[in-house]
C-alpha cells in the first residue's frame, strides 16, 4: 500500500528535517529517479529527458553504480544530479543503525553526493539526525507508482498528472520492474507539463 501524494500533515511535521517539495518554485518540477543505474533502462530515460531538455536527480544504488559504471557516467555527463540511495537498497526500518550508516557511506564512496533518499521512503525517526549530520534527506511529494506491477501504465500517468504542481518532487524508477509503466508515463508527463510552460530542474 502506498500513497501517490505524500500527506500534507506529514510534510508539515517533518519539514525541518526532510525535503518533501520546494514551495514557491513556480512552473518548476523536480523529477527524481530511484534504484538505477541499469543498462537496460537508464540510457533510455536519459534519451527521453534530453528530448524535453529536462534535468533530473538520480538516487543511485551503490551496487548498481559499481556494476554499471559506464551507465552511471552517462547520467553525470548529461548534466543530471546524483543522490545516494544506500549501497544495497536497505530499509531504514529493518536495518540496525550502524549497518545503515555504513551502507550509506559505502555508496557515498562512489557517488560523492550531499543528497540521500531512504529506500522505500522508510527511515526510523531516530535515524534522521545521524543521517542528516552528513546529508540532506530528500523525500517526495508525488509517487508515480511505476514500481507497482498491479498498476496499469495509465494509472501511473494519472497519478503524476493529478498530483504534480509547482515545486513538486516526483519519483519514477529507472528499474527493470518499473519499465513498462515508466516508459508509458514519463514521456507523456514531460509532454503535458512542458506544454504548460514548466521546466524540469535538479535538486540543488
């Protein structure tokens, strides 16, 4: 079970420690991609983004960066921003703190990023301060649901069209599991908001 739009009350209560969106950024959307880089998926995502002169932030899994260094380099050279998504895609609810922090640092040795996103969007409240000591923790305001095999491509597109607004941080996944829904929704999403004069920016 997941929510396509993060609850406003949750954002309000945690805004001092977690980045959910960028209020006041008119006609600007912050696209993010989790779980890559994957050679079968990520290069195609880069091509689609390039068609719309869109920039994005890629929260990379360290193990994938290590395995697919050439694809990772393509992301960086295309002008996109890199974020840390742990080395082994660990849950911040199930992993002991010392192990969690070590896994984040293991990924950081490869990506050298000030931005961190917890896999599954799950992090214990007691873990936030230790992580925040070294990283800005980036969540999201809009979750596409492209990872959900029970969802249709049309539903994923509707999720992002319905909930995205000025300053939204939107999540897609450059993963094999998300491929069918991602490649249906992403270009249509970009086409829709480009036509309304929005630009697609990296997190800075």
